[in-house]
């Protein structure tokens, strides 16, 4: 059976969500041993080292690092946000549990994604806002609320 590209994107997104739940759990367990900010640091150091090996050792990148000085400075905020995300996930999982924390995180992601899509922020394609999407967000939030019990 040949898998179509749109279907493959769904599969990849599902796997990413699954891996994020495992990553948050591992990072939270690490933080119990070495501390919250220390775990955030270690996660980013390990990620940086792995990325360096992939880029420089295996030459898996697209060769665009030479364009680094041409990138608008606000696009580097992703690194800052990445530190905040790892820290916040690691802090929330022990208090809420993996399922509830992940569900609440997803509600926040989808709400923000609706705005980013609608306005085509950061140079991304505009995807118009619809009331069906709002209904989906409400149902997702309701599901998160149900999981709190």
C-alpha cells in the first residue's frame, strides 16, 4: 500500500505528539534528580550535540547555514521559546500528570495555531478562521476538562 504525502504528514505529526509525551516524561524524571533548570539545560546541550553531529558529521542539513546572517532577528526567538517550553513542560507534568499536562498544552497550541494560521504570521500561509475550528477547540478544551477528574 502506497502512503500518500498528506497521510504521511498526519502519521509524522502523530508520532511527534507521541514522542513529545515521552520526552516530557523523561525530562521530568531527569529534573527530579538534578533540578528543573538543570534538566532544561541538559536537554538543550544534548539536543545541540546531536544536531551538530547530524549537520557536520553526517552532512544531513540542507546547506543553508551560510544564510544565517540574512535571517530576520525575531526568528531566533524560537530558541528562547524552546527553553521556556521544555522548562514549562518539565514543571507541569509532575503536578498534572502526563496526560492532563499534554492535553492542556495541546489546547494552548491549537488556540495559538488558529491565530497564526488566520493572520499568516511569520510569513506562513494564511489559513482562514472558521467557526468549525472554534468548535473543535471548544471540544478539545472540554476533553481536557474531563481529563482533570
